[in-house]
């Protein structure tokens, strides 16, 4: 690491369903040489000791802090994140199995909308460092921000950048010549996007760019099937889930079908 990062914060309900998220958080914290903060939001009248939380962790993890705040899981996790300023929040997709907003699906949505740090939703077992990252971009300023943050968090991971383009009024002007012209234009825009000074210079050496004709959700699904990334990166809005213009789906829908671990990065703050 070339710069000091905040801790990795991971939410757990103390069940085996949280193990994948906890294992990934500990792996990343060790890779980045930062603290792992394991937080379990206590339900009313629940009594949990720190030793009980540590009993659910891998054997002898280094530099782990246990936090046991009391309150609804979504709000509590977001509040803890505000206090700790983590470099990353890690969670799983299993349910907390309690009433109301203790469902993790709800917690994930809430954290993405309210926490300032990127959120990693863990789907797969931790098998070492990530090896391939896929980032879907719409060439907007928010997409540039998303790609830049992902590149900084994972400075050594090869990146597949995918851009979906479409043929307007296909019933009128869809022809081989028109499609080829639109593809050339889209390719030029993508090259310009990837050459933006805001992106780390080292990113170009580990990036492969791709164009695909079709709706963004369809292109994303095809790209995941083709490239088999172990990490997919998406951007989000502050209050309304994933950007509709880019992905056409809300947070829960995308997180429901993407098989890989998914990193969700909040859009740039508005002036």
C-alpha cells in the first residue's frame, strides 16, 4: 500500500451465513495492513460477549476489533461506519433472520445509500486475493469516479472495463454501415474516457476495454458470463439505489443475480 487507509468494517449476525463476508474482510485487511472491525448490532435484550464474536472468526486473526453497538442493524452499521471512516464496508447477503429491518437485504440497501465508504457484498468463499475485476461504465463523471475508486482500492487487479452502446431507432437506420459507424464512435468515446487524467496512470497497463451492443443489464450479464470476474464493480446514487440510467435495475435486483462479489461505490457528492 502506498497510502494509509481506514479499517475494513464487516457486519456479522454471528451465524455461519456471515462467514464468507468475515473471511473476505479479514483477508483484505491483512492484504492492506489495516484493522478489521467486526460489528454485530445487538437486538433489544440480546446479550453477547466479545468472546462469543471472536469464537466465530477464523483461527488467530490479527488486528481485529469487535464492536457491539445496540440498535437496528442497518442504521447501526451505517452509524458505526460514519464514526470509523473505514476504507471499505463488507457485508453478506444472508438474512439476519429477525423482524423488520434486521433483514440483511434491507441493511445492504440502507448502508449503500447512507454510508460514505464503498460497500462490498460478498457472495463467494474467500480463496485469496481477487484476480479479475469487471467494471461496467456509461462514460459519465460518476462512472469515472467509480472506476477510479475501484482502481485505488485494488491497484494490482486486472480490470475488464465494459461499455454498452445502442443503435437508436433501429427499425429505421439499423444497417451494417450504421452499426459500424456507431461502434467506432462509441470506441472513440471509451478511449477518451479511459485516458482521463483523473484515473491512475497505472490503470491503463492492467485494463482491457470492451464494447457490446445492447441494453446495459444484458451487456453486464453477458460480460460476467464471458469474463468470469471474481469482483464486479457498480456505482450508486446517494438515496435511490443503483443508477437507473446506467443499469436499469435497483440495488436489490442486481445484487440478487450477480454471482460474483460486488463492490458498490457511491456517486460523487453534488456541489
